[in-house]
């Protein structure tokens, strides 16, 4: 009987996985066969959220790098070439995020590929953060910064699909306003924590914009010391190479700012964070790992409907506040 149940469970799991992949295939086929709407391909779920806030249902939208896949190193897989070929427009993050060689070459060589960070780079470059000489591509971590992409998307959609010009314009105005409101609400949420608790340590360097926008004081933004608000053992792209020196630096940072909690990231290996934890505990420090992983380069659950980008930021902010507001042993005594 047990064997029978096992086989039954196995087959039902097998059938549901077949169903899942056939659902994905049919959605992709439907997108390729789309005749009436503009076929728009977005590299990441975050870019797709921004695009759908302007386009709503007036375009056929498909995401290239889904789920927990790493956008930094992503290389096209079987079936992707077809998507890139059939797309009327490709929106990507830019600023070096998509740096897998084949994808990067494709994006740079195609007129139909547009970086949503175009205006940031060309008009507001002072708002971009540089880390070790490279521009930090994680702009979605600051809603007000990411919302600058709305204007780029609006311009391109109006040009490619002038029939819906007025709708794009109206949606863009509403979306821009909504993004500013969400930005403010995240700021208010995080600032429930006192200044001395607003320090974030995560797996990789994805949270610089988050720290600048939501953790730092105005004074720190002016004098550059906001950088102390965030630290990660791994660099801008998680690569898994970690020296003893890197670990020592993070441990020292935890001690200096009395940071009690390390935050793992949903799509990044936890080795680096675990190494920092062991090294801190060895030194007798009071440090633990957060119960909740943060979303750095992925949005977690399927981000089809509008708003899951906001949910991702809210999740990060709420998790941070919840863990960092726990009193330390010292404070209890
Ligand atoms: Zn990243």
C-alpha cells in the first residue's frame, strides 16, 4: 500500500510538473503568435513591472530571466533566441546588470533593445552609485530612482505604438505618482527604526541604493558616510569567491556598528553569510541570521500581476525592520 501511495504521489508530481512546463510553453507560443499587440520582452521581472505600469494590457509581455535565476551571469538558453528574434521591443535594466557575454552582445547590438536606465545614465548620472569603479546596476532597490525608467518606457512605447499614445501617457503619469507614494511609504516603514539600528548586512552588494534611499540620514548622504549603512561579503555580482580578508572586514563592521543580524538573499548561495556568522560567533559576538531572506536580484514568487515589485520592496523593508527591532541581550539587561 505504501509503495502504491508513493507511486501515485510520484506520478501526480510528475504530471503537475508536465502541466507547469506546458503552461509556460503555451504562454510563450501565444506571445510569439501574437498578431494584434506589440511583442515586448523584458530581461527581468523588475523591468517587466515597470513596463507593465505604463503599458498595462496594451502589449504582449514576456520575461526572459525568471524566478531565482541570476541576471548578472544569465546566458540565453534553448528557446531564448526565438524570443529575442520575435520581440518587437526588448527592455533591459542596463548599467552592466546583464553581463553574460552572449546576452550583453545581443542587447548592445540591437536597435530594438532599450535600457530602462537610459535617462539615469544620460541625464541623472549624479544619482548613480559607483562601487570600485563600476556603476552599481541594482537601481530597482530605490523606487524613486527606478521610476525614472517610466519616462523612457513611455517615450519608446508611444513611438512604436502611436495608436495607444494617449493611454501610455496617462498611465505613465499615474505610475510615476504611484511610485513616489510607495517610495515614501517604504521610507516611513524603515524609519520606524532608530538611526543606530538602520545598518544592513546582506550576501552580495545589491543594497547600496536601498541604503542610500531608505537607511541613511540626509547628512550622511551629503558627506558620503551613508556607505557605512550597508555591507556585503560578496561584490556587485555574486561569484562565491571570498577571501579571509573580506570576512574579517564584515565581522569588524558588525562589531563597530553593533549589528546583530545578517540577511541572506533568496537567490544567492548562503555560504558567504554562514562564514561571516561562524567567524563572528568565534569572537563571542551576538549575531544571528535573519529568519527571512531578502530579495536582491529576484522577486521571489511569479511576478505576473502589477505590484509584485512593490511587494518585494515591502517584504525587504518589513523583514529588515522586524529583525533589527529585536532588542539585543545588552539592551534587555
Ligand atoms: Zn545583484
